[in-house]
């Protein structure tokens, strides 16, 4: 499977839809028979697939000299469709979240492994509704797990979303002089006492506590529990008061 086919499959197109769409991109426009021949599928199937692609919004048709011709929309239309879908999902997220939380007070625990697992957990912190994150972390371990570039991209996204980070870091595990106290970057920083070294990264937000291990144990965890969150937040506040102010 080519990379284009793989991506279009993830977009939601079937095998025949991909064949017809790619055939039309190369033809520019064409009659059903020409498209079927180019896509290597049967003519009746091509009629059906063209109708499906019109509903998706990546194909249209017009008449020229009483001949019906089909043509593909510019590839940039795929991105516009994704943006439209994202807006549609965003509009129903509150209702979906309320359904997801239905079922009493039983806490939810989600476990992830590996680098992609780390990233899943980090990106969940960007969904915080209260626009405030409370974190305990070591810069060195962040760079060892997901890497500096990912963390810089994550930080940029957090700032763009207007999410304030109140963070405690291990000064002994600082890698370089970045991510300082900054009103512009919505960051309040303090350093833990010298004898406090954190093997785990932790974020506290909404009714959740996210945990990311060092590379040695290689896991991420999201615990959704109001009581657990409140306990961890109280411990965070105690530690915050004994920490030294960052630069």
C-alpha cells in the first residue's frame, strides 16, 4: 500500500473510492467509461463510487455539449473537509463528554506505553477546560522520552490555547536555560528543594492526574478521579510553598 493510499484510507475513503479519485486527479476530467478504465474497476461500480465521492465533496460533475463529465476537486479540498469535520466534532464535544462521564463516580484509568503513549497523555493535558495546568517534572526526562522538538511544539500549542502552567521542576535535571518564568508564555516556575528529584512527570488538571514515567519504565497514565485529583493538588500546593522561585 502506497503512502498516499494509506493516508486516504485514514481519511475515510474506500479502496475503490481512492482508485477513482486518483484516476480523476490524473485525468483532470472524464466520462464514466474513461474513469473506469483508468481506475481499473467496472463501469457500474464507477457510477456508484462517483456518487459517493460527490457526497464526500471531493468530486463534482458538469455537462459539456450534452456529455456528462466528472472532475476531482483540488486536493486542498481534503484539508478543508477535515477542518469542517473537526469543527463539527468540536461542537458536540461537551455533549459527548457528558455521556462519557455518565456512570456514577467510578474513576477511569487509561494506560499507554511507548513514545506514542507519552504523546497521547501530553495531548490530553491540552484539553483542560479550566485553562490551568499544575505540573511536576524534570526537563531531562522529557527530552529523553518524547524529545526537545516535541516538547517545544507542545509548549507552543499550550501557549496558543492560552493555558497557564504552574510548574515545579528538579533543578538538578535542568537541561538548558529555557522555559523560564514568563507571563507572555503563561508559565509560573519554581524549583524543588535539592533533595527532591522526580522520576515521574505529573500534570494535574480538571478532574484528572496524568503521569508519565522516565524512559526506563516507559508508560503513560491518565487517572480521572475528582478525589485523587484533589489529593494530588493539595500535595502540589504544599510543595509549591517550599519551592524556590524560578528565574
